[in-house]
């Protein structure tokens, strides 16, 4: 299985987007900018809802309204993150495949955080009908924030492995 993954990683590295990310003078900074722009939109809209569920911020809108208003922007941010992340990965795919921090990030933390995020997004419409979210909504929001902190912590460790 590892040989097959490494073969795919080698193919990605030799692809035009892998070569662009790795060898162009401005390719890697552009790809990072793309990834971080998406992260800013994705996490900004995610945390806005989570903080609103926790009771932080303006009470002009219920958590359900915040979820509804930010839904499209949230998933646009995710699409940008995914595109930038794939681009970053394709530049040094064989290195990332064997990187322990990368394995933790993409193998455990991102899937857990993403599933939890979808649950919070769906339930926020029920929990957030009033200006005060129920305790389960607050705990779910706190859990989501902590999971995305785990993702970010694993990401910053990638260069160390």
C-alpha cells in the first residue's frame, strides 16, 4: 500500500501543479497565500458561529441566523483551503506522506474536525433558535474550536518532522 501511495505522490510531484509549487520562484508563496486565505475565511466563519454559540459577540443575531448567513462563505473558504492544501501537498508529496505530523493532521484531526464541523453547522439551526444556545451547543462549539486548534498545532509541526 505504501508503495502505491508513494507512486501517486511521485506522480503529483512531477505534475505541472507540483512543479509550479516546488520550482517556481513565486509559486510556493502564491500557493501558501491561497491556502492561508482559505483558512482565514474557513476558520473565521467557523469560529464566528462557535463563539456565538458560546454566547460571545453581538446578540443582534441568533446562532441559527449566524449559521445561515455564514454558510456559503464558510464552504467557499473550505474549497479554497482544499485547493491550496492540495497544491502545497503536490509540491513535496513524497516528503509529506512519511511526515508524522502530516499523518496526524490529515489522518486524524482534519477528518474529526470536519465531521464535527458538519454536525455543529446542522445542529446550530436547532440550538440557535434563541439568543442563548443550550449547554450541548456550547460544548459542541468548544469542542470544534479545540479540534481546529489540534489541526493547526499538527500543521505547524510538519516542518519539524
